[in-house]
């Protein structure tokens, strides 16, 4: 029952955060938990999917922290289906939601429903993913996404031995054969991760330290629709024949689910047995990838603590419902095509075989038993 344990570990921390938050409830005017349901503020939380474990953690953490403040919560998952997410948001508006927290599926598809929210004076917080082309996004809670891309590319170069642990060039010139994968084209984050990564990789591609045998480096060609591991398997399988006579040294992967699909595909042609697995990056520190890192398979990931992200989003909701201004730390980076959305960016953290115990286990995200 690893699942249960992970949630217990998270809930314990969530509870202590909530207690801290509750210390100042009276002063900040959060809901009185004694209020009858219906009198308490209602917060709609729309998450994209339960097919990826991280979003389950996100939804639970946001819900638990909001409930600890005495709010009612409507938490919905749309299983990566845009019309479903729009319908869920419409329902939340009809139910009288006082604020919306949205992890969008398609960054440009919510304009209409957000106009309805604005007409009803419901503030909207974009959660993790920027909502684009709408004037009705009030705040954005996320991680520094450009930095995630830089960290992924740096991790790839470190795994190949081109950069040392401090990020300095080792003098190793390869050439190394790599393939590049990007996230879903409808998710604004995917392009931000890609540009961050390419900023680091381009000089090495130009100098020939890295070569991409497929020749596929532009975003549209390497993007994986819906971040779906099945789509990553299809693309990786299509690339494998290129590696009949040469080694695949590394793969830039934007997300753990994709990373594991890539690793499995390479195993079918002898990687991990006849020869070492390629260096594969990732993102999210999902349990299966953390286990893979602990087992020496996936090289690394970029860890984004969903408890912290939930905390930021929840404190934004609370400020808005109190008539106060949410705290932001970036008011320039996230132009959604209509406006620059005031944002709070958290710092992502690199995790590899060297530090996963310290970061993920000592940090209470997973137990040592879960990681094997
Ligand atoms: C992105 C998110 C990543 C990863 C990916 C796939 O928007 O920032 O952390 O979770 O979606 O779910």
C-alpha cells in the first residue's frame, strides 16, 4: 500500500501547514469552521487529469489546505478532455463558487468560461499552467518553468559527463547521440521548458558535442500530445531503428511519465542489459520515477513539491477572499497574450541518484521504503 503511505506522509505535512495557517485565521478573516455548509466560501478546484500521479497530489493538497481554512471545496478532474473541464468550470460558477483554481488542459480553450467567471466576479488563479488569451486570469501560481528547462538540459549534460556536478565544462567533447522530447503543445509550460532547455543545449548542438541522429529538434516535431506516455512510446519506437548501429547516449525528457516510456522502449533493443541505459531526464519526481532513479535507471528528474505549490495557490485564494492582495514575486515573465499575469514562482530542484534520499526522503515526500 505504498499509495496510502505517501498520502499519509503528505497529509501529515499538510496538516501541520494548515495548523500554522490556522494560527492567524482570526486575524485574516478566513471562514469560521463553525459556519454551516453553504455559508462558507466555496472554492472550485479544476485539475487536468488523474492519469498522472502528480495531479492527484496537487488536487488533494489544495483541497486539504483549503478545507483546513474552513472553505468548502469542489474538486474536479477532467481526464485531459477540454469540454469536460469547461463543463466542470461552468458548474462551479453556477454553484456560486467564490474563487476558481485551475490546472488547465488546453491553455487557450478557457477564454469563454473565464469570461463567465469574470461576469460573476469570481477571481481565477491559474495553477501550474498559464491560461492564455484571456483577460480574466487574475494570478498565476507556478514554478520557475524556464529554470526547469535549464535544469533538465544541465542534467542531461551532467549525466553525459559534458558538465561536472558544479555545471562547469569537463572538456569532454563527445560526440554524444541524443534525442529530444517536449511536452504537450497545448500546454504553455511545454514551450517554456523547451526554450529553457534549448538555451543550454544549442551551443553544444552547434559545436557538435551533441548530435541528434533523427535530426528532430524543433518543438512541433518533438512535442508529445497530452504528455501521454503512449505517444512517447510511439515516437521512441519509431526512432529506435536509428540505433541499430550506434549508441543512444541520452534523451531530454520533459516529464517523468514520458521518461519511463522512453526507458522501456530502449530496453526492448538491449539497453539496460547488453549496454547501459541512456541518460534520461524528467520532471515531477513521481513515485515510479523516484523508484527508477533509486534503482539507477532514470538518470534524474526535476522535483516540484506539490505541497508548496498548493500552499501558494491557497494563500492567493485566501488573500482574494479577504479582499487583500495576493503575494507575487514575478510581474513580468508570464504574458498570456492579453496581459501579463502576476505570478508567484517557486524554485524547482534537481534530483538524481546522488541526492534523492536527502531531497525526497528527508524532505518527507516519500518514505525510504517506498523508494526501495
Ligand atoms: C506540466 C507540468 C509538469 C508536468 C506536465 C505533465 O504542465 O508543469 O510538471 O506535470 O504538465 O503533467
